[in-house]
C-alpha cells in the first residue's frame, strides 16, 4: 500500500507539518471526554496527516501494515522491532520474551534477543505460549538500555513497538527530554501499537500527545483502530538528520527549532 503524492507535490512548498499539527490541535480536545477522544483519534490523525506530501509506503505482515517513508538518498537503514509474541520477517534487531519462532526467523534478517523491552530493568514472571502456556522468568530492560547496550546505533531509522500495554510507561522515553535523547539516540520513524487503555493509561496517552504537539518534533502520519487498540505511525521531522534522510527540500522550513540528540 502506498499513499501517492498529489499532482501539486513539487509545487506546494507550504509547511505541511505545521499545518498538520494545527489541524490536530483544533480537533483533539484533551479537556473533554478522553474516551470519546480516543475513539475519534484515528479519524483526526488521518484527517490532518500530510499523507499526500510524503511517500508513505505500507509493508504488510500477517495481520497489519507497518508504514515507512523511504529515504531520499542511499541510507544504510537500521530497524528495531520490539514486541510480545513477534512473528515477523524484517531487517531488524528484535526483542521479544517469546523465544519460539523468533529465534528461528530473526537470524535470517538480523539479531534477535530473548528479552522484554519496556520502561524498567529487571526480571518478571510471565505466562507465555511456547508449545503450551507456562510461566517463565523473563529478563526485561528499558528501551534506552536496549538501544544503547544491544543495538549500539546512534540513529534508528524505524522503531516498531508492540508490547502489550508496556508502552505506556515507555512513552516519556520518546520525548525531547527523555532518556533516549539524553543517551543521544535518535529515532526517525516509529510504528507503535497503543493498547486499549484503562483510565490512568488514557490520561498518560493524552499527556504524551499534548507534549508531542508542544515539542513540534514528531508528526502523526497514520492511525487505525483494532478492537480498541491504536496503531500509529509517525515521523521525526524536527531532527536535522532525519529530515535529511527522509524529507529533503519538500517545504519551506520555518519551524525547525529542534536539535538532534547527538549534537
């Protein structure tokens, strides 16, 4: 699947990231019923997203699409896939507490780690399916530790997250003052599944959304809903490095006030 550019693709130099942000802020009301805002969130994102201004490519796995903006030139890309019960083939570093299948398929395309990734470091007792359901002790590390000590790349071109509600405490890591930025780790694009929240998680999500809008670094490019979960794709247009790799001179940059964590 691919969102094709509009005929005016090369002529329109307006700041579509700024327009998208203003559109979202005018539609999403974080001071109203958050359950309702959650339900309408995919509609608002897709209504406001500048999908006709970037070549967003969809790549399918067994049950969904993952999105990626292809590079503007030759880029040696680095992808990281964090999940629970992964069953995917991609060029990636993968982390999953479920070892079965992943240990077989990941070596063909990259490196697999049989650990859970979230917002903390330690171990936990998990009920996992490997032939049969059983309890096992699972090592987990926070996302900054994983990227810093296991992946060891300063620029991550694509980060894919599907970790069964553990994404909520991880969200602050992705902000400009988060641990990833402090560790000088740059994320350019991200697919994340945000699972159906409880009331506390609902507030966490919209607090994260508000801060994302305030920072003007990330733009939400696509959203969908599946049994109450949100699947989001976003691109980091505020980083000079990510901008060079994936956006180029498509618009007049009048609001690039974000610096790369590596600078």
